[in-house]
């Protein structure tokens, strides 16, 4: 059975801190790993990773995938209160088109 | 911009009622999905559809059914609502694509069954 585990489950930091969110997975015939940010509305897409060792970057957010060790990390530098959200990791496996999600990491950034 | 809309943001129903949740997407996507989201459990797939009138069970289909009569619309039906179906329901869509692709989500419907 495909499985995605995120850690930590929740995190409280101060503005300006750097955070690292973790996502490990077990999936049959891995196709991609996706990160989403969810505030009190629809999850919004952040990154899709398909190849190992290639960093995806967008502003203060970056992510990298390790297909050998079966994990990904999402880094946020110089955190702001607007980064407070649930961060979701999902993997697309053998059957394609279907995503398996982790439980999410709740990030709270205090000013 | 892809837009996925859901018929209600908040819904309160009584145990035993039949409940319809509607989802509409405007990007001509073939694939549509229904998830429920519960604290500590993440998003779990209820049903998905890859074409009109086609449906596939997800991981937790019990107590739910779906309908896809038109490409842009995917409905989730709770035949007889129960309190354990109180949850956030999220709809998503994506194109039928052999390459990995993101899913686009609607804003969610928070359903409370009393």
C-alpha cells in the first residue's frame, strides 16, 4: 500500500527563522512528488519533483527529492507570518493520476 | 487560470439525509477527484473519474457514491449522512496526461452532520 509520512506534524517558529519540512514515502512505481500549501481554502501547488537531486526553487521556498532514500524536504528561509499554513506532501505512483497524501505539517510563524 | 468551484463552503445536515456536493471545473479536464480531509489523516481519496459516466473507487468509498454526467461536473452523494461523515470535502481536477501533472483544488465544503 502506498504511504506518505510527513514530519513534524506541527511546528511553531519566529519570523526570520528557517524551517525544514520532511516527507518520506513508499510507493509502487514512483512518478512524482508534489508539495502544496493550504491556508483556509484550496491547497495551492508549490512544487513537483520527478528527478532525484534537482532542487526546485521559488523565492524563499525550495525543495529537493532523494529517490534512493525515498524522501523529500521543503525548506522555507526567512519565514514570514504569511507562511503560516498546512504544508501537504503527495506522491503519484503506479496508477498515475492518483495522489496519496501525507497528514500534513502545520506551520505557525509568530511575529 | 484553472478554476474549480464547489457548490457550498459550509453545509449542515441531519443524520439520514441525502446530501449532494457539487464540483465544477472550467478547464476541460478529463480527471476529477473527491477527497475528504480530516485532522491528522490528511487528504483521502473517496472516488475519482477519468471520463463522463466513468468512476473508480478510491481508498474510502464506503457510504458515498458519485455522478459524472457532464465533463465539467462531478457530484459526490452521501446516500444517508452519518455523523462520521462530518469532514472537509475537497474536489480536484487535472488533465488526462501521461506525464506527471498537478491537481487543481476547489475551496472545499465543510460538512457537519448532526
